[in-house]
């Protein structure tokens, strides 16, 4: 690419517009558009029908969920078809005319081209006219990346885009609804930040000041009349409330995370006084505090080895081949103090950081550890033979059964892998068939116990289906 013309002085003139209703573009043609409100944009033409004699209808696509209705367009012009390389290679080129002038002499002209090399970048969501390095024209909506001074121009569905390395120069097209909305949001953020520089506090709502801890502590003292173990740390396990400025006033708000790059704070509006908010905090966190009784949560004490040994002994009964040496890759557990509260914590094999594992009771924690140990036991017991259970079309509440595989393990035990899905998603589960199922003398009695583990109603293969499969019966040893 050896363009010599001065893009600062360059003008591009569009001077041959077509009426879409009488002279529509070809399917998929990317066009420069003049809109009835006097603004300009571009888009790819997608007709609703292509039957001769029927009225023209359709839309111009500018990107995913970004379209221009035919009723908004007064005329279209070819865009990508022009190769301007020869003109751009001439240092003296100042104007490039595109298309044959119409009888009315109507034209649209653009200038003010800029480049990334000069440190110029469009505003977010701004729709721009582009001169590509290949010498052709294009258009797209600027989408900046998180990395500073990086981005691309979105021009079609599925986020098809022109990267910065494809663009020689660009200039802004007329403002459109998407960009105008983005600009309005930006101005709203500026106004909001200005208002929130010096927020005021309603004296009744913030009777106890603007420190949220004070309100939590008052609510905690009330809860301790019913639950002596209540603590602020327990209460804040429910999505906590904060005191934040909004529209120039302090509010009680719940942080719901970030949405579209903006903090989502849900304002509390169920009362108008500080005491009403304190009472609300009591009710909002009551169930969490109720289920945080240390006497229940740590019923077997504060030595983690006791809980891990209980889980191991329970799993060992059915997974008889399990040895502690097989548990080296399992999650690691501890009991630690976090924010002044004793907590079960765990870390995964590749992590160096323990995280709170929030459970309500010692029994619930032991069951969680059991699941880890069961998974480790199955991983250590290789499959020696498989039987894919044959089935036709099985639909269970909109999900189609995809795989149903019974496996014999090296130890002589069995597991079952089931997979199901729909057009967009899917899921799978593995079930261990406990040895006690095989204590039954008949295959029918065995199936009754088997289906308690792998429920037929959930996966579409019930007792009648499985009993009729003689190969499966034989595979199970009956």
C-alpha cells in the first residue's frame, strides 16, 4: 500500500443514488445509504422476498441486532465496488467522484479523514466511512477493546469486523440512533458523577449516619435475641447492601454486579426510615443466620481430619477399592477463621488460595467431600468393557437422549454414563451402581434397585425398556 494523496484534504463524493423500491440492490450488497431524515449510514441488503412482481421489502444490516428499515431509506449507492487505488496513489488527488451524476445533480460529500497513526480514534459506537488499505470503501461501527487504543469496526452480523490493520483512513458518518443513545448514556454518566460529588443524606433514612456497618450491627443485635450466634459476617453472605450516592442523594443499594460495563445497584425502596431499613435487614438475613448455628455446622468439632475420615469411611463402603493414596488430586479442605467466623474452606488442585465453602451443617459438608472422593475412586478404577444401550428416539421434556453407556470397571463394579441435550445445550451424568444392587437374585429385582440410582423418568429408559434388552441383562451378569 503506497497511497500518496493527502487524506487531510481528500473528499469523497457519492453522486449516483438509487431508489430501493424501484431499483433495489442485489442480495447481500453492502451499500452506502442516504436516510430520509438527512443522515447517512451503510448496510448489507437483505430482502424479505425476491419474487418478481411483489413489492420490495427488507432491511439493511449494520451488525448484530443493528438494522435499518427500508422505510427509513431515501436512496442507496454502491460502496465496495469502487477501487480507488489509482487515485489514492497520486499525491495531487483531492477529490474522488463515485458514480455518474444524476439529472438533479444530487450528491453527498465526505471529508475530514483521519488515521490511527495520528492518534485519532472514533468515539464508541460511532458509525464511520472507511478507506481500506486495498483501496476500496467500507463502513462500520467502532467498537473499542479493553486494551487502550485498540478496536475494530463492526459491519455485519456475528460481529464481522475490519481490524485497525485493514483501515487506511476513516471519517465519521452522520449520527444514528445507536451512537446517539451511547452519547446520551455518556452525558448521563457525566451528569450523574457531577451530582454525586456532594451527595446529601435524608435525615430520617440515614438517622444513624452513612456507614453501612452501623445498620448491620443494629440488625445483628436484634437477631441475637433469637439466634445468639448471629454475626455481621453471616448476614453478609446474602448479597450485601451498601450506602452509595445516586442522583445526588445517598441510598441503600444492593450491588448486583456489572452490566454492560456499568455497576448495577438495586435501590432499597421498601421504607423511608433508618429503623425500617434495620428491620428489613433482619428479615432479609434471618434464614441465613438461622442456618449458621456453629453447633450444627461444626457438630463434630473444629478438626478437619474428623470430617474427612467420616467421608472416606462412608465412600469406602461402596467404593471398596478406594485407598487414601487415590485422593491426592482431590480438593483440599481446612477449617479456618474468615472475617472472625469459623468456616469450611477448600482449594482446587491447581489453586494456592483457599475459598469459603458455604454449607449449613456438618452433614452437608461431609456429603460434599463424599462426592469428591467418589469421583476420585471412579477415576482410579479403569473401564474394561462397555455396552452402549441401544435406543430409538427418546424425548424427555424437550431433551433428547444421546448416549446411555454401561461400563464394567476393573474391580468388577459398574457405572453408567448418560448424556442428553437439545438444539442449543446439553448435559451428562455418571452414576455408580452400588454393589448392594447385585445382591438381588432376579434381574427384575435388580432393575428396581438400579432405577433408584438411574431414574427412568429422568432419562427415558424405564424398567420395561431395560428388561427387554437381553444383551444388557447378560452384561450385568444375570
